[in-house]
């Protein structure tokens, strides 16, 4: 298959971003592609300040706290899937793509996002795994990457979160992705020298290569999306 | 329930963003569907009112199932609301294709349907039925009617449930009914090249078009499904092998058996089936995860059929190697008729192990086809035409010849296997077509 090498814009935040801000930017980027579907794909790479998010159809039964008084900010958002936790040290990739250019198939898209993480892990000589029916990427029974997406007219938002060297304590307050007896993990437990900063470029490279994109920084003509 | 993925068989309704009675703008999101960990906002392609929700939030429906009804005017809401709950069987579209094949658009609502409601099934809205005396016509019929100035209200439709077809509009203007709308090979493979009606200036364009100049027309459900399948083929390493087959004997045999109801499609499908049984590698396909070669238990030849209102479907002649050819011709006529009225069951169009695409009846001299996902090969069959043929001994004669072109997934089928299959197919057609009838 010939890689089309589409132009795509990268928005990257170097310090942890509150969830609302990143979500607002994603919606702007999504609206921009809805208004102009021929425009370039965009991707946001960041780490979040600690928080919890729930998919649109998610059950509050998987929260081990009162949703009215959460220990960290709690957001119900427009993606598929159950509750998850974000914290610094977890790399979050939000591709805002016109999926019509990438197969127009939501399951295929989820599998491609998994493959990006598997590719990154292969670069660390770790063999990431899929578990049938459980979207995400796993290593020795632990979930290292959570995936959940939403789309309007095939324009995607949300994406993947890969635990690199984040504090996992926040996951204890929820049942991540609604899966009991399935522990979460982080890469640093297998590769002790690793930190999230080092893995940013490999993650972007793997993503760009899987989706046939050439990432470039945003320029003033692309508009200002303050992360 | 729209198909958000070729591997999606059912979807969960997360939320209805509109409630019954709400006005729906064109392009406005009506509901959110979840499949796996992906959500999609589903939009209406028509302006109207959400009249009924047939599957509430939290429910799961198979792809293709009617999950709600959109009507054009406020007045029709009550009519639908009055009848919809009492009739749970209202317009249940047959579940569309599970995996790789193309799903059919939901059929028009049965004549008992409550009102001219459109089904919210996929990002396209199916035409309505006629209980309240409203006009139901195929998109092509509507287009033709507006081009030719025909009043649809005055017409009687010959389609399913009285739906007005393009042919009815043509007949109303006294126009001859042109090109067969279903472009399958039920005609002779031989077609004079001059029949491509560039003749008298006709008011209607000679070729099919789904829109008028200057318009942009959304793909319908079936077209979108075909598009997705075509995209999937981009991930398959394909190669193509061509062969010229002399058909003088086949054409003579076809002339003999045509009065008995045999069609060229049945003959070709049978020939392909018989040869495939001897070449199981060409009947095999790469498994969905790419790790294995899957050898089907039977030889099922699918034949591509273009649909009048866009898209195509591949009805399947199951066990083509073993089925009696007269039975096969009857099956085929029945499959095509039901494909036209969109009444095929998924197993009737999704179980092909090999595909045949025939454009011979248009006089096409060669083409190649795109491999349908889940299969290993597709054969493109062009027209049989008289050609000057040079023999090895230097003799020159005139014979009918047709070009065929096999597209294969190279992971499972290699060049030598494709070539051996074509050589055997050519040998059968060139020397012993009569054997197909036994």
C-alpha cells in the first residue's frame, strides 16, 4: 500500500493541560474539519492534569466515589467507552482526522490506534498485545493504553492515552474501562529509564507512519488554538 | 442502524439527541451510536421531523435495522405516532451484511406502513411508502421526471409496493426504455460496439447519472458500503493476470441453449465454478487477521450487479461447481429480481468465495476489477468480439475472442496458480462448453 503522506498539523503542549481546555481545542479542530473536510488532519499531543473522564454511555457504577463529590475533576465527554483516568506521565494523543481519508471504518480506526501503541512498544522491544473484544493495548495482562474515540461526519476526536511513567494511584478510585480484575500498568515498570518526554517523538513517528501523515507544526494561517 | 465499520454487526444507541416531534434540519445530529469504543453522531440527510423512535437509548440494533422514522411535515407526526407503537413490525429493514459484503439499503416501507415516513437507518434516508396517496419513486425516476417534465402523481409504479421506477417515467413519455438498469451478464456476451446509443439527441442523458450538472449528491448507504469495501482492498497486495479466450464454440452453444432459458451469466458462472473446484487455491482467501489462508467448504460464485439507484451488490450462486446449470439460471433470475427490489438476505450476497464481473454486454474490450474484501480473486469478463486470429502454422482465421482479467490477493494466490486457473478456464470454454450443461 502506498502511503499517501498527507499534510497534517501537530499541536503539542509541553506542560500538563486541564482537560476542559484540551477538549475545547479538539472541538474547534473538529469543527474546522467539519466546515472544510478537505483541510489537513490535525493531532494534539499532551499530558493532562489529573482527572477522570466518562464516555457518553459510561456507567457511574464503575466509580468508587460519589460522582457528586469526585476526588479529582470528573468529565462526561462525547467518546465511546467507560471511565478512565488521566495524569501527568501519561501521553495523550488526540487525532482529529477526516476518517474518510483513512478507510471510513471506526473499528479499523480503533485497531490502527492500537497498532500505533504496539509499534511504539516494539521500539522498546516490548510486545504489546490486543485482547479480543477489549479495545486497548496490553502487556503481560496489564492495560498500558486506553482508547476511546468519537466522530461526527467521520471527523474524529479523542484518541489514546499511554501510561509511561504516571502515578497509577488515581486508577484505584475507579474500575478503568469498566474491567474488574484487569490491572493497569505503565511502561516505566518494564523500562525503568523511560520517561514520557522521551517517548513523545517515537509516538508521533509511529502515528504519522501508520496513518500516512507528514506532521508539521502549526503556522499562523492554521489559526490559533491555545492549548 | 448505520454501519460504522465493515466489521460492525450491531450498534448501541447511546442517546437520541432529538425527541419525537422535534424538528430535524438537514445535516443535524439525530442520535449517537456506539460500537466498540467508538461513538458516532448520526445525522439526518433530510429536513423533517422525528416522528417515532423505534429503538430507545440503551438499546442495541443490528446494522440496517430501522431505529426511527423521520417525516417531512409536522402533520404526519401524529399519524405515525398513532400507528407506530401498535405495529412493532413497522418497516423493519432486514439486517444488512455482517462483515465484508455490501449491505443493502433498507427496502421501502411495506404498504401497510403508517405514513410517508422515512426510516432513519443509515446516514441516508430511504424513500417512503404511499399509504396516504403520496408519490413514491426511485431517485432516478424523480430525476428523469423532472428532466422530462413528467408528473409523477399521474403515474402507476411498477416497482415494489407501487414504487415508480425510471422505466415507468420513460414509458409515460413514450420513450423507448433504454439500457438495462441492472448491468449483469444476462445478455449475450457478444455485443455490437455500435449499440452504445450515441444516436439521436435524446432529452435524457444516455448514461446513468445520480445527479444533475452543478449538483453534489450524497452517497447512499449502499454506495457508502461499496466505498468502504473498495478502500479495504487498498490494504491487499493485488496483482492482475489477463487471458484471451476464444469463444466461438461457447457463443454457438449459447445460441442453442438460450431458448431453453440459459443465460450467459449462468454459463460463465458454471464454467468458473467447475474450474475453481479443480483450483482450490484460487477459491481461497487470506483470513481477516492476515495470518492464514482460508479454504472455503464450497465454491460460491458471486456476480456483481449494478443497482439502479447506485452502488452494486453481489448475489451468490452457491455451489456453482455442482449445481445443475438450468437450476442456476433460474436461481440467478430470482436473485437479480430480488436484488432489484432490495429483498436479498445477507447470506445471498455475502457468501461469495469468488466474484465475476461481466461488462461484456456493453462491448467493453478489457477492464480490471477491484478485489472484494474477504475473497481471494475476482474475474473481469469483457465482450466477446470477432477477431482475426493467427494460428501457429501461419494460418489466419476469424474467431470470437474475449479478454478476461483476474485480480488476485498475492498473499494467497500466486501468479502461477492464477495462470493455471485461467489456462484451464480457457481450455474448458474453448474446447468443451457443452459439458457445462451436464
